[in-house]
């Protein structure tokens, strides 16, 4: 993981943790259809998240990136010309242009941030994790599954002992009658 300057570390800590997100979701009132009409119009929120991602953009070594550098990195990743003006248009709330969905992965990689992706996933009812965290979550899920399987196995072993003792008891009674 790249080392970040003290300034960047403080900025990065403003991102929501998994715990905070899940707590917030759990405390939200549930409606019948869970979404009000128009509640998925996320354009303003998406533009704000893009602005934040650009403001906090860093490279692999933790160096802050300018809008020009973010545009250049996106251009390289997409093999298409993305300019600073294009980024400005995508992030301006007063501008009608929106980032095409197919550019979002390049944007996330170019900025080293994920607020844009989190806006999309949150509104879809999902939670996205970067690679190592996703693997840790998968390992935890497997550990929980193993624990459940061991508990089920133990229940069956106890039941088997009960059955064995009942059948042995019946065998002893049946053998004395003959």
C-alpha cells in the first residue's frame, strides 16, 4: 500500500468504514418498495464524489495528482483523449455532461480513489471492497461457514450417540427375550 503524506492520511480518513456504512443502512427506515420515486437520480451526488476523488487523487506512491494528470492517466488507460476540460464538465453541477459508465473503472484507477464507485454500489444496495479486503471478507465468510458446519457435525454426532444408545438398549432387551 502506498505511503501517504500526513495531509493525505487525514483526507483519506474521511471515507466511510464498512462498519459505519452498515450501521447507517441498518438504521434507515425500510419502506415497502425501499426506494422513493426519483431517489435513484444520483447525478449530483456522483458529480460531488468525482470532485472529491479528483481533489484527493494520488498515484501508486501516494503523490498528489492534478486534474491534468488524472486526465492523462485516464487517456492512457482508455486509449481515448480525456482532457482536464472533460473532467471539469463531468464534475460541474451546472454542466449537463455526465461521465459515461464505461469510463468509471479508469477514473477509479486514475485517481486512486473509490467514492464514485461507492456512490453507485450504495444506491444499488451493494458494498464494494478493494481486492485484499474482499479476500479477507471471503476468508472470514469461509471461517464462519466452517464453524457452522462443525456445529452441524457436532449436533449430528450427539444425535448419533443418542440413537446408538437407544438401539443398544433395544438390542439388550430383545436378546434377553429369546
